[in-house]
C-alpha cells in the first residue's frame, strides 16, 4: 500500500497512522486496536468526559468489559461449586470492585462517543427509558462520526482534491 501523508489507501476506510508515544488525551483516532482502546480508556482518558471517542474505541472497550464479565461469571460458577456460598460472596466482592473501577471510564467513553456523533452527553440518560431506551442507545452508538463539531475535529482527514487528482482517473 502506498503511504501518502499519513494515510493508507486501498481499504474501504482510510486508517490514520498515529504515533503511540505522543498521544494526547483529547485526540481522536479513526481506528483503534483492541489494546490501544483499553490503554486509551483506562489510562489516558479514565475520567475524561470531554472530547470525542471513535466507534472502534467504544466497541473495543465494550467487548473488553463483556469478556471480563464472562470471566467473572465463570469464576462465580467455579466458586459456588467448590466453596458454596462463601465462594460466591468472595467473587461478588471482586465483581463489585471491578464494577466500581469500570463505571467511570465506561460512562466517559459513552459520553465521548455521543460527542463524536454530534450529540450532548446527556443523551446517555435515554437508556433509563424502559423497553426502548436500550435499543435507541445501541443505534446511536453505531452511528457514523460527525465531521468537525463543537467537541473537536472529526476523525476523517479533509482531502484537498487537487493533491489527489491522479487517483480520480483510476479504473476509467
């Protein structure tokens, strides 16, 4: 793939090359890996409710939290089988501590994801509407990122078509 001004061409979506050492807390990235997402949410942006979060950052951290929850359920089943109620209580204490550790960054990344779609973070309260709040929240989290808005620049680079005019005639 030819590399041109920090972009990779040939994929359906451009991937922005980023320097992992010089990452700023409010800087948005078009695509994040699983590891980068965990590092961003739990280290760099732990309680950062400002700025924007890309779709990949939100969904990778959602997957991570789901996998941790599945692991705790397995531990609970093993603890109940081995130690009975005492084992269950011990695992519930661990689960409670992990929940307290994850609630703030989870809320922060959700609010930053709303900012990325051009909405206020208060939209996260929609999940408290019975029956329809969850599906609406799910739909909103899958929406595409906004261009530049009041919470920061958009994740997709703005192209100057005159610089890329030689790409326009390919395949004609």
